[in-house]
C-alpha cells in the first residue's frame, strides 16, 4: 500500500487483483469506521461527515469503490462480490478491527453484503437510503441512460452544480466535487457503462437472504423523499425486528449530502445506544 497526505486526510492506495483502489484515511484513534459512497459517487461525499465522526472518537476511512473517483475506473469485474472483496481487502490491509460499516445507496448495499458475507466482521451497519431491494428489470439500463445523458463536459462548476443538484445546491456541490477538469470543461470520474454493469445483479434479484444473514446491530437512515419505500422498510423490520431506523426531514436520496450533521448525530446516537 502507498500513501500521500493532504489537508485533513491521507490518500492510501491498495491494489487488489490488479485493480487500483484509493481511499481517504481521516485518522483518529477510536473504533474503526468505513464509509462507502453510492453509484457514480466518490469518497469526497463524506468530507463533511468524516471529521465529525473522527472528532467524536472514531478512526475513519472513506473508500473510492472500484470504477469510481480515484480508483480504477474500468475494472473488468464489477460484480457485487468484487465490491465486497475490495472492502474485505481494505479492512485487512489497514488493520481495521470490527469496523462500523456506513454506506449510502449502492455503498450501503455493499456494506450490507459485506456484513452478510462476514457476520463477525462489523460491529455495526448503517444503511443510508439503502436496503435489500427487489428485482427491478431495466433499472440498470435506465440509470445508465441517465448518466450518459449528462451534458458533459460541464462548462463551469456553476453549471455542474445547477444540473446535478436539480434545485438542491448542496447536493449539486457534492456531485460536482466528484468531477475533474478535462478537454472543454468538467467531466465525471466514472464510465456510465461500468456503472450500468455494476447494477446488473440488483436488476435481476433481491437480497433478502443476505439481509437475514446480517448479525450485527443495524441502523437504516431514510430520506424523507428517498427511494426506500414503506413496504421495503417494513419488510426489513419484519425480518430483523431489532433494526433501528429514522427518517431525516427535508432530505431525499442524498441525505448524507443534505444533512451531514444530522446524519452524524444519528450515527453517534446509534453507536451509543447499542454500545458498539
């Protein structure tokens, strides 16, 4: 593993099976916490939350998942199993001990599958706008088409924020932070085709068996206008009655960008109440 430092965090690079993985190590001397962003996102989405958790006594690491951000953008394998294997490799490489796994959207799904595959690994699981879901044929293709329709390159950061925020500047800022300067303007640090392939298994099946295999305390954080419906959440509770849950008022799917302070408080309250 190699590393380089910047303000507040250190970039660490791990290569697993030829795939370059980058993460931001925020340091801290307390219990380990690993943050996982969503599809087409980047680890910088946690830049407001990470120092809050670190300053509250956590050692915090945020991973750019394969295909995203500063990690390898064109990995051959983008299966759900490959994403999980990356998390396990990073945990081992950094010596993280029973980390709290926190993930938003597809990152939450990765965290869920990691907890299911290695029940003794995490001390807790936080799903932000994520769940076992249901088979939804065509979802991957629809999202891929949406990503390919972005008017890139964006001529300016302001244009990117306006388009990606869709009326929510704080969300637009978070997404714009994941862009890079290129010919003619700002471009995404992901390939839409890779993103579409990353969702292929989610389009084919649900993951309820994996949800029941999770053996650690879990918190589900929902956006008030998010994508996790009442039916899905009710089934999550039915299968795991000990599930902790809350909705963050005034937020949507990107609740972690809209209200990082409230999310941080919810995570710390969950950790304190469950004695993780």
